[in-house]
């Protein structure tokens, strides 16, 4: 195995610069600030140094799955992480229960497979949320409609038509692990040295798809409950796996909440028609809610923009604005506290 098979490339090398002399490794697992890192020399259990812990200003300064970090081995199979040396294309969301704070999910991702089960609570609004987060991080989204063997052909065609009408320009696959539907097409998308992230709610079949791609039962999956038709997903923390045929896969625990962060760039790409119409509004600061001369509202009324897409866009926009205002207020409080501490030290030293 080489670092290239883990995703290391010339872009990362150039970012490090010619003076970098440390040993580089990629974070493949993280659980409660305990890490597994891997490079061409081997696999190590790792922890961050005291200096990194001391200098970190927020949780996002700690390593996350997918990061490239500098390490030193201090015992057989043991290593210290000194710093994060390369992080790009970061998938993040609003931290649950923490206003104005982002949760960093994984980094250095090329493609995100967004998995949705078609046999239960299919929700296109949720797909648009994931799509927005991916576009905001410059990650290519690919939709996977999974468990297609559990619905009729007519039901599947209706779902596919809904996705195609709402989510323009995104590649879509239909899969079934039990019936081996779409597995060859999924495998054909994966390229050696590229990193792929699987996203989706619990029970949609992410782990089963990853097991198929890895050609091994690397992950434990739960059976579908016969009474409620819901999967018992057992993934509890993020992990990175290497495929036998090349490519890197990252799995994530199923998430119930996908809150927006600073996602204006993502919104513009997820809702291109709304953005196009917004540029034609009478007022440059149009909120698209009640203003006369709003091209967006006119397009909704005429049916050019689906009403459901408009309402979801407005909801995500408000979430993004709320996150930005909460983050700004949090920074203000942090600066005020820092000034108080500085003043207290100055008074004490008089």
C-alpha cells in the first residue's frame, strides 16, 4: 500500500511545501479524541499532542476523519498527532443543540453518495439539504435510491420523476443489495485514489452498500424490523475504508438532523432556477416573501418553480441566516470575554 492509494496526490504535496520533513498519515477513524491513522508504513493508534490541544481554539481544530496529519511514532503501533497539515472539501453541518457552531463530519472528499431508501419516508427535501451541504464544500453529490426492490415499478418511476424535476443535473442510481441492482454501475463510478463519503439517515442501507463495495463484511448491519420497516443501523462513529479495487470510502453514522451552516454557495447551486429568478427581482434586497416585482414569487405562481422547492429553499435560507447571526454573536461574546480576562490580568499586575 502507498500513500497514493490513501488519496495522497501532488496537490497535497505542493500544499505542504518543500521544507516539510515530518511523517504524514491520514486519519481513518476518530472516536472520543482517540484516532486511528494510516500511511504507507502502517496503521497506528494515535492521540493529539498537548501542544495541539492547548493551541486549538475550537473543536474543528482537532483532526477529523479524512484529514492528513503529521505524526511521530513513539512506540510500536502508537503515534502522536502534531498538527493537521491538509484539509479541504470539508463536509459540515449545524452542531445539534449548539447554536452558531458547526460540526465537522469528514474532509478531503471528492464525491458524496447520498443514500435514500425508497421504501419508507422518502423525503426529497432531505436530499436537497444534503445536496446543499455537498455543494457548499465543493463535493460532487450522487443520489442513490436504495432498496428499489421493495416498491413497485410504478412507484419507483414516480420517485425518479420527482427527483429529476427537482434536483437538476445530479447523477442518480437505483440500487438493491438483495437483488444486486445497480451495484455494477455504482462500482464503476469509483476511481482509485479518490475519496467517497456515504451520507444518509439510519436504516437506508449505507453499510450494506459499503459491504458490497468492500467485498467483505467490514461493517455490522442491522436487520430491518418487520413491524416498523426501519433499519437498525449500528455505525456509531466515522470510519475510512480502502476498497480492494481502489478508492477510499468514508461511512458516517445515520443523522436525524442536517442543519445548515454558512451554506449560501451551496444554496445557489442546489436551487439554480431560484437564483436565476432572484437576479431579476425588482429590488436587490428582495426577500422573496411578499415584495411586489419579485421574480421568484411570480415564477412560483406560474408553476415554473415548484412550490415545494420554493418553501424548502426559504426554510434552508432562514436556517443559514440564523446560523450566521448566531455565529457572529458567539464571536462577539468570545471577544468580550477575552477583553475582560486581559483587563483583569492588567489590573492584577499593577
